[in-house]
């Protein structure tokens, strides 16, 4: 399936460390999720994650998977706290997902040490 291919490609890219710049990471993520979502610069908030799929997601449908690139005891601007003193840096595009108090996306732990993102509404 497409989601398995995306996950396997992300796992491979994370393990090989082949990307040297954020632009390379963004291009790879945009290629992997072509027709589903894209990362692009906004006018006033830096990089943003935007859905490009024309068909609405169904409740419970997986939108994307993430891979844990690294873990740390120290939080940074793009890490996700997964334990009392444990923070995970996820690959793109998950690293750029925004918090919302009125969220329409839910998360579930995955086997890579990060999260899968699912449609909630």
C-alpha cells in the first residue's frame, strides 16, 4: 500500500542519514507524500504542513507516519515529549505538524518510536 511504501522510504532515509539540508528533507517528504500533503513556506509563520489531497480523509484513516530520528533528554522547538524526560525528533513532514486545541488529527504510537497520524473528524 501507499502508506507502507511511505513508511519504508522514511525509515530507509532516516537510517541512512542521506540528507544534508532542510531543503533536501522537505523535497523528500513532499515527494513521498505527493498528492496527500505538502510542506511549504507561509507568509508569516515559517514552514507549514498543508493537505493537497482533493478527497477528504475518512475518520480513522491514516494520514501519515513518522519515524523517530533521535531521542534526547532535552526538549527543542521541533521535538515531541514522549516520556517524563524523553523527547523525540521526528522526520518530515511530521516534525512540522502544528498543535491545535480544536484538533482534527489524532496520533498513535508506531513501531519506529514515533507516531502515526489519523483523521479524527
